[in-house]
């Protein structure tokens, strides 16, 4: 290649970067020409455009912090934000939609625009994202014949209805209408799931009919799955990990020589499973990949830019070679912004890399107040689960959570025994605490493939099986069978048990249980305490709840579900947003399966996401 050719190439790449920056200057302008593809390049308003994006998820970030997190994205040098839409948070029951408060995705998109960022929208309907059932509503599983992510009308009809309803919220916010949405993804990594082109065309058509045809529609898969998951008429982005950029894009160039080229997900971090190690990735390799992609004129989206927290019950699970692998509550991901939205060393490395590669200077990095330490919080009030059971459902056979219109939490199965023996649970999803006459006799764990327990009992003894939903699998065809509770049968010495009292325990009302100041002597137990934030710290500053000394359960703060805790690690602290604190009388509730002798937790100023892992459950 001649010197003149090289100079022309670098001038073209520089023009891309400058066009991206100048085009970004006023994304709130009235209707303009939408993002298109011409000669293998992204064109926006007639100019070559390089999208340098990062993923953020609105349910994983307290609404009060959306502006601050998006400012940090702009200050790192990003000109776009990529966002999944989570169907299951918006349609918790068929036909009942929620776009309010934390679920106001349209406001999140408008906030991105206000901060000078384009939006790449990923509405699914399936999104994966280490989120319960990959974002699909649990009620889809009530009908055991339903085939998720297929042309089965029992899936496709509600999915199409959902996308049309989402269009009412977001289609007006497309770039052609003066909004920030420039691209919309069709389904999500479908090539890793199946190869049904007709189904992909159905979803494509549903998005167009929902009003999203004014944006650039595209698909995204790994290079090896791109043929199965893409549509010939749409651009195809590639998803890839640390150190793989050059090799994976070489595959894409062979598959799609016409371009355009974009990494729809560049995995610059990773997520954690309970009982495993905390993941940390190679920032220098990632910076080199980013520099190379921008240097080639390829667009990219960092997955993640800011992970946040899978608050509540929403963390999902995988079904890898080791079987069932539930994901922790934290979605820190070891990326540019940590779980609480603070810049990491990786943030500043990426910021410098992007600035150098594009020849532009990002805005200053905003200052963020430091987290606070509020010290120990006593929880002197307690309530036994056994004293707060709802009315049961009577059933000859076992029923799953979904069969009883329950999405999350726990479910209790109770029956009467004729004696002891070998208790076996076929299809435990996911973790069972087993009691005979109110006394704990053992646990069974889907992760460990444990299914048998020898129990001592007499005729007339009461058997209780408390099953925890640890998060639905969010990847592979296993999602089609991912019902919760006991999905098979329970036997004693090979004989099936029947005539159950089934208590659904979504635990949406733990604050309304009957608490006393007496010690809880019959676990599982709820513990409640109150603390003032203003007297010992800053009521508006973030903090982290250290669960050292506790066993397994769940935590609420002022009615907000913070998430799961489990002493097998690696996560030991739960993120407490300052925006959810009050100056005084903050209510903290901890549910613990085994109960504790000293009900106390500590609010500290640093997270612990890498606590030692145990080989098995406690």
C-alpha cells in the first residue's frame, strides 16, 4: 500500500470520528434522515457515522441516577447508549402494563437524549442479559405446551402484542421523529438458540408494524452463529469477547463482505454465579481491541459500560456444563462504571483509548460523592415464616409457581407422612429446605444435582418442603422448561406423595408480617430493624450492606427489594442506593433461611464482591 493510500485511509477514519462527534452535537434536533447503510458504512444525516456505544439497563439503575450514569458515559467518550427492554418488568400479568417510575423506559431514552447520546434499542422480545428467563414473562410458562421463541401462537401472539404496545411508548422517540433512537435490534442472538428464519421474519415484521421501521433494524450474534440468527435483508452485528476482535471480524468479513461492521456486544467484563469466583477481565487487551475497532472504522457497543444491580428477584441463571448456575444479585461486571456508578481504572483507560483513537476530547468526568459507612444496624424484631403463611391451595398433585400465577420468591409444599425413608424430589427448581414436624432435616440443591435425603418420621408427621426460586435460566432452549418449584414429583421409598397444601410465597409484603421483639426460634425467620442515615452520615450517599454472619435469604430496604444473599459467595455486600435512603426511620428487613443468633448487619463504604467461595451450600 502506498503512502498516499495510507494517508487517504487515515483521513477517512478521522472523518468518521469527526462526523460522529459533530452529528452528535444536537441529537434533539427535529426530524432528520435516519441511520442507513451506504457502501458498507453507517450514514446519519448524510454523513459517515461511527457509533461508539455502551450498554446500560434502566431497571438495574435507580431512576434518580439515570442522568448521572449517562453523563459518565458521555465523559468516557461514548456517543450512544445501548439498552435492552425487559418485557417481564412491563407486563407482569397478561395485558397489564407498567411503564411508570423505575419502568419508564421512554423517560430513560429521553434522558439519554438530554445528555447528548444516541440510543441503540434492543427490545427482544427475548434479551438474555443474565435476567430472569431472559426478560420473558414467567406467565408464558403456565401453559406447559407453549414453545418460547418460536412461531407457536402461544408465544408469538403475546410477543407481538407486547412489541406493538412498546411501540406506543418508544416509536415516537426514533431519530426520524426528533428522538435519539437510531437503531433497533431484531430478537437477540437467535443463532445461538435456533435457526428458524420464518420466526425471525415474524419478529422483524412485528417491529415494523409497531412503528420501529423508521430506525435501522439489525440482528446480532456471534460470528459462528451469524448465519442462523441473521436475516439477509438486515445488517448483522457481531458479539465477541476480550482479545477476539481481529479474529471475529475476519469471520464477519467473509460472511458479510458488504458490511457494515459493528460489534453489537463487546464483552469487556463478565458476570458471577453463586459459589464461583468473581470475574475480572484484562483491561489492556480490551483497550487494544477498542482502539483496533475504531481504527478500522468499525462501530461498537461495550457490554457493559455500566452493569448496575439485578435488584429484587430478577437475576437469572445459566445451564452450562456444570448444570444449573444461578447468577448473583450484583451486575458489577468489572467494567468502566462499577455497580454503584463510580469510574474504575478501566473507565479512565477506555476514556484515554477512545480519545486517542477518535482524536476528540471528551467532557470532564463528573464528580460523584463517595459512598458512606453507617456502621452496624441491629434488627431486634423478628417473625417466623411459619406464623405468617398465607392460605394454602389444596391439590392432589404438585403444582409449579407458574401454575399458581406466581413469578418469584418461595413456594411451600406440605403433606402428611406415613413414616420415614428415602425422600426423593424429581425436578427440584431450585433449592429446597426440608422440615419434618417443623424441624430442619436437610437441604437439596439443584446446583449440586442433589435429589435424595433420608428422613426419620412417624405416621402422621408433617413434611414441609420450602423451595426457593433462585432465578430462571436465561440462555439456551432450557428456558422452555424453566418452571419453578417442583416440576416433577416427590416420592418416599419410591412411592409418590400426594394431597398437598401449597403456600405461594412471593414475599411482596414482608413488612406486613407479625413482628415481635422476641427471638425467632423457628427458622426460617424475618428480622426487622430501623436506622437513621442523617445522624451518622449522609442520607443521600450510597452504602453497601455487609451480610457477613448471615446464611441464605433476601433483603428489603424501605420496601425496595435489594436482592438475594448467600454465604457461599462470591458476593457478600448488597448495594444500597443513597436515593433509597431516608434521613431517619429507614426500615431494613432480612429474611434468613436458617435464622441467626445475632441479627445485625453492617453498612460499609466499600463493596465485597470477591468473598471466598464454598464448594457446596451451607
